[in-house]
C-alpha cells in the first residue's frame, strides 16, 4: 500500500512498507492530498523499448565500424 505522507515543495513523500520514498508531485493528480492511498501500475512500453534498442544498435554500429 502506498500512502501520501506529506508534500515537500514539488515532491510527495510516499509511505511504503517500512520506509518512504519521494515522487515528483507532478506525477500525481492535482487533487491528491496527504493521507490518500495510491495505486501504482507500472507497465513496459514495448514499442519504445524496441526503438531504444534500435538506437543503441545504430550507435554501436557507428562506434565499431571498420
């Protein structure tokens, strides 16, 4: 469970298990407030990942050209 503990400037301090971590406040909805419970969903962007891999391959090709 993720709970907004407090806001410190442009950061939100989030309680999680036995600790806390900071999150940019801009990632939260404007109505988010202290004490709110957050649901965080993380997904892999496969299309963007493939594009990044292609960019890296091209950079490596440029570096290791004979």
